C-alpha cells in the first residue's frame, strides 16, 4: 500500500487521469482507508473544479507544491516524518 507521501506526490496525476491503472488502484485503496488523504484529495478536486469552471487564474506549480506541503504539515501529527 502507498504511503501518504506517495499519494500526495501522485495526486496531480491522479486528478488529471494520468496515472497507470495499477497505480490508480493503489491510490484508490489508500484514499478509501486514509481519512487525511481523502480530505486532501476532495479539497484539491473541489479547488480544481472551481478554478477550471471560473477560468479566472492559473497557479504556478511552485505555489501548488507549497500549498500541499503546508496542508500536510498541518494534518500530520507532531513529530511524524
């Protein structure tokens, strides 16, 4: 099973339907079992839908990565890797 870090690393590809079938299945298994990653996935999916429907702005990739790191830092227990 994939770790949370692996799921987050593959999330963009998963949302864009650009991951291999085997990886997609592993991600879906993890998302079904991990509340934290499911919340991150749902939030990213909703944000992506809002941005693509409004077409009001583009986020540089560096900002997206920074946001993901900040989210993970807040949802991880203190002292966890």
